[in-house]
C-alpha cells in the first residue's frame, strides 16, 4: 500500500501511496503504514505523493461503511487519521506533498499537514464529504482555516466543490504549481539539512512570542557555530 524509495544521496525519502485502482484511498492499514514510513525517516526531506492518476481520494469509503455507524469505532478512525497528520507535521524532515490528480477529503487533509504543497496543472482539490453527510476529520477543520483564512475555508468546505490547480494556487491550498513537483523537494534538499530542520521547528513553533524569539536566537547561534566556515567561504 505504501511504496518507499530513498535517493542515492539519502537526502530525500519518497513515500508513495500505492493503491492506484482505488485512487490511493486509505484504510486503517494504509494509515498505519503511512505513519510508519514517516516515523522511520532519517532523511532531510520526505516527498509524499501518490502512484497512478490521483494523489489520494481520502478515506476508503468501504472502510468507512465497515464502521457500521459505531460511534466509538468512528472516533478511533478519525483519531488515527489525525495522528498520522500530526506525525507528518511534527516530523524533523521537511515534508513536501507532490499532488498530481485528485486530492480529496482525507487526502487533502494529509496534504495540509505537509510543510510544502506542490501541485501539477492537472491536480484538483476538494472536501466532498459534506455532499453525503460527512466531513473530513483528520485535522482538516483545524488546518484549513490556518491555510486559507476562515472565510475561504468555510466557503470551500461548506460548498463541497472541487477547485482546479490555478484556483488552489490563488487560495493558498498549494504554494507552487510545477509539472514535476519532485523538483521542489530536490531544491529544498540541496540546502543545509540542519538549517532545514531548525527552520521547520521555528516556523511550526506555537509558543508565545517571547519564547519563540528566544528559541529563534538560540537556533541561529547553534547554526552559526556549526557553519562558521561556510559563512566565511561565502565572503571570499
């Protein structure tokens, strides 16, 4: 279900959702495998993508139907998806989502947990659960307004509509539009690995401002100590 490949220089781990016939929809087993693939990474960049014509259609609807309306099992399924999204968000690696084809529901929610989202011109985005009485519960209601702002998030989620790549770029659902999204992962991986990790931690830091600034200064000092020779080389 999850195909993991690692670059020869060990700087990028590609994690590909691999159920193309099901548009890479995720079951419980798929979510657990994805979590393990993220947790095991020691590369500086993780490139998350989907094999076949879709990025990820979200939760496997057969798996959702198998919950049989049981509230406790439904809550557990939602919590599992939330845990995987948090794992992506908290990874020391920079996680780049390469989105080609459809990103729907839980698939979009997992992309929202990534640090950078890059779409192809053929990519499309939607939260269609509301059209049949549900909504994505893998952290989407938390992250979507952070990314889009409350007004755009409400309109996008409540309408259940699908947006194309150009509108997704305008809304801020994706930050880049590329024919080859993996090139962005390679671009990021070419930078100093410890600086990438430090930047991610600082930008993701949700402490109060004074604490953030103190941590930022300490991280800068650590990096300058480690890269003093590199700075000198730039000046030569």
